[in-house]
C-alpha cells in the first residue's frame, strides 16, 4: 500500500469514527435503512472501514458459553412472561399481539419467523441498538455512570420507536421496557452475546404464546 493510499484510508476511517458529515451519514444510514440484519451487516462494514474493533461493539467472548446461553435463555423467557402477565396488563395493553396473531396455529409461517427472530431480531437489533449505538454514544458522551444511564435510556427510546409501525403504541411500550433491560445488561457485561441470546429467547417465547394462542390466558392469569 502506497503512502498516499494509506493516508486516504486513515482519513476515511477517521471520518467514519467522527461526528462530522461522514460520520453522521453513516450513523443515519445504519439506523434507518433496511431490516435489522442488513443494518447489522452495515455495522460490521463500518467497523472494518473505521478500524473499530469488534470488541468495542460488544463482541467479547464470554468466560463461560454455557452460563451465558443458559442465563440468556432464562432471562429472556422470564422477561416475556413478566411483561405479558404483569406489566402490560397494568398499562392496559391489548392481551393479543394483533400484528402477529396470524401466526396462531400457522405452522407454515414458523420457519421464516424463526429465521427472522434469530438473525434479524436477536443478532441484528442487538448489534445495532446495543453494540453500535453504545459505541457511538459512548464516544460522544463518555463512559461515566450518568452518561451510561443516559445511553441506556436513549437507545431504549430509539429501539422502541423502531417498533411503532408494525406494533403500534403497545409495541413501543413493550420495546422500551425490553430495551431498558437489554441495555442495562449490556452496560454491565459489555458483551453482546448474552443479550443476543436473551432477545432471541424473548421473541421465541412470544412466538410460542402466539402460535399456541395462549396470549390472552397468560395476560389474564394474574389480573382478571
């Protein structure tokens, strides 16, 4: 690589890491264009071009994979039951997710939905809303305790807003609460893997409730 090419590469990576026009355009492109799995790919391309390590995005190898996976599954399942049976009924949410109720008993739609949950929701959304945004906002606001709390809140708001078009107000409320949980876990652990597993487990639990058409029963199990 020639010195001029090396300088150009350094200039591009520095611009992508910054918050000037190039950095802002990259940020908005990743947040606004395409499904989550595509935006996650854009994040990885951005990381490559900006010379940002995957570790900075939260791709940190867990000390124990088994514990990470088990805790992720348990926490994701528990969170879904907690929201469905306790929290969402208290705020007057519809006990049935109308946007996805077509999945009730719909075996033919399961393979595609499973792929969406694991790749697009679990991996895609966590890479964008936790990994990428935490890195960007951390560079902008710092890593103090108050800054981290603010980042958790802001990323949860953006995560919630992304669910408005397909799930409406109640979907936004639920996404905000799940965003707070996933964001808090990521802030404490610094690893995306546990939140990716928890997110996938949350959505798979939600899918099971819809598929077996037990949403209403669960939502009314405590508050009649």
